[in-house]
């Protein structure tokens, strides 16, 4: 079964709610999917994901430095995922998901365009949009999985979900 790993940075739970909804959407299409805080994410596990979605809220017109560092660490790990998505909650400018997508593309990952941004706390219709993104990723992954010459199935990763507390910048 193809696997989607969703990694997020969320100071007050808004982006985490998006991540969980993306996972729910993918799982509803029979894709193995897990959400994890970037602090919990182990590179060895991410290496075997078939798709990666990365989310962060925006702070001071960009993503917070720990998330930037995390994405840079993926470069060194030579991850196999060739497909993914970027997302995040924001207040007024919402640069972080766009910056994440740029960085992912530099790693050779095809990123769904446009990125998914939700203002502040996602309401039901926003979460439906996140679920839709999860479903879209699943459809794309399944196509790849059944296409001739597709790569062998990869090892599943056991991961846990935990909300990040940044200690500052939240509200
Ligand atoms: C100190 C601070 C700085 C912020 N800077 C920005 C910003 O530059 N642009 C923006 O769109 N939102 C900004 N926000 C709003 C957050 O991105 C927004 O509250 C978001 O929903 C937080 O999501 P999270 O709970 O996933 O971290 C800022 C919020 C705080 C508290």
C-alpha cells in the first residue's frame, strides 16, 4: 500500500488540524497515511514515504526557522518521495506554505499547485478542503502504484502524532 507522511509545525493546533484532515482524506481512499509533528519525524521513516505533505503556519512573513532546518535535513537524507503537497494556517500574509513548496521543489518533489492555506482556525468547510487534498494525493499515488514499471512497495513507517508547543509565537 502506498504511504503518505504528513509533517507539520503548529503552535496552537490550526495547522495540525489541517494535517489530521489531510490524513483522514487519504485514508478514506485506502492510502496508508500518518501525521507527525516535525520534531517527532525521523528521517529514516520519511525516506520510505511515497508522498510527503509538509505544513507550517506563517510567523513574521515566513516559516519558523526549525521547520526550515527540518526541510533542509531532508535534502541530506535523499528521500525517495517524488510527489507531495504544502499547506498551512495563516493570519494575513501566509508565506510559509509557498516557501515550503519552493524548498520541496528544489528537492525534486512535484508539489500540488496551488498550496493549501487556511486563515486561522479551520472550520468545517476548510477541513473538507484538507480532506480533498488528502484524497487527491491518494488518487495520484494509486496511479503511480499501478502504473507499469512502478517502484516496489516501500517499508511502512510507524510514527506518532504529537502537537508541537513552540513556547512562543502562539496565541
Ligand atoms: C507572533 C505572531 C506572528 C505572526 N505572523 C504572521 C505573519 O507574518 N503572517 C501571517 O499570515 N500570519 C501570521 N501570524 C498568524 C498565524 O500564522 C496564525 O495564527 C495561524 O493560524 C497559527 O497556526 P498554528 O496554530 O498552526 O501555528 C502570526 C501570529 C503570531 C502570534
